[in-house]
C-alpha cells in the first residue's frame, strides 16, 4: 500500500487570477501533489459568470510553480480534436518538466455543447469518441508518427514533437462511473480511474464491475490507480464542525451526504478516513475544501494531515 497523493480543486470562476496563482503557490510549498480545475466554459452551478478556460490557466500556473502537478478533472473530450490535444498536452508536459496530470471524460453538460456549437451525441457515442481519442493520444505520445482511422477520428503519419517528459506516455486518467461502457474503457485504456465519492457498498460494486472488465480484456486491475474526487470539511475543534458541515452540504450537495462520504473532522479524523480509503484501494485525491481556497485550511491540511502519509 503506497502513500496517497493529495490534490486540491482550485476555484476558477468569479475570481482574480492573482488569487488563483497565490493558492497554487501555497499548495506548491505545503506538500500537495497537484492542483486541479474543471473543464467548463459556461460556469458550473451558475451559468454565464466569469470563468477561466483551464488549459490556458494551467499553462500560466506551470511557470510560477515548481512541484505540484496540474490537471483538469476532467477534460471534456469533444471540446478538442484529439491530435491537437495530444500536441497541447505534450507541450505543457515539457514546459512544466513532467507535471501534467491528464484526466479526460466523455462530457456531460449538454447546455455547454449547444451554446458553443458542438454536437451532443448519445452517451454511448461520446464514450466511443473517448476511446478513439485516448488511443490516438497514446500513439502520438509514444510513436514516431501516429496513424489511426476510426469511426470518429483519423490521423495519418502525425508527428507530435517534442514528446512528453513523462514516459512511456503521460498517464491517462478516465473519470466516471458508467458501468457498461465507461468502466470498460477504463479497463482497456486508462492508467487511472477517477471515481466520485460514494458509499462503501457502491464503491465495492463499481470496483467489482471494473475488475470483471479487466479480467475480460486480460488486464490486472492492480495496474490501475484509483483516485477520487471528494469534499473535505476540516476543523481544528469539533465544535466548529456542524456549522462548516452545513455550509459544505449547501455548496457541494451534488456529492451526496458529505458527512458520510467526505473527509470530515479534525486532522486526526481525516487521517483515519484516508486510512480506511487506502484499504479499499483509493490512493489519490482531488479535494474540494469546504471553504474553497482558504489559506488557513490549505495550510492546516498540509501541515497536519499530509505528513502522516509521508
């Protein structure tokens, strides 16, 4: 059982870039492994507000940080044609000296697709597109030239130089929990599976389905890293927990019951929860702090929780 990795989901809407930069640099200096953003163009929760495009944002932050990896949870595959995305990813991996976290999904927010003029095919077809895209990405990152002809995408003798720093390729994380198609794509193509925070029973069921897919394609499930998006409600004194928990539930109710599913309580409570997750195989986190980019919370977790796993 290796040490877990800890990433922080940073805010990117209705905020000044200097504040995002300060938060990323704080994570960089306090022991976090990564910082994350989401790939939405209309805003999340509230549509039409100021929101930074994540790839541009990560590129800028790569030049003012030294240690943390930078990732998007998760890239919306149909937004960018795969060979161009491969080139973008390789470039950013080189610029950041191997610090790109590459997580990708099929896309789900139909209103964004319609607003920006992207077709919005069925879930099954979007996952077909995702599978082809990941195949192209890996070919372009590893082969001298890439050729591929699929139903949705085609490349012919495509160069992608310089190659990424991370070898043999940038690890690919696929996010989602669709049992029939998405988890099959994870089993066939992904280096990492990002699952949403869920009950132990539900996680065990999804994990079992992924294991079955792996067996069918001749792959060892242990070769796939399991990561999780989750909410952390961190307090120094338990008397402050009810108020913070109530606010977190209002903000992040889409995660479900945060008290049961999140990382909640004092630093000691958080360490206990993470140890339980490690036993299930979850070894990597993208954390939504309940008070978002509060420097005190970022520092407290960095000083009191992370060192327990180093």
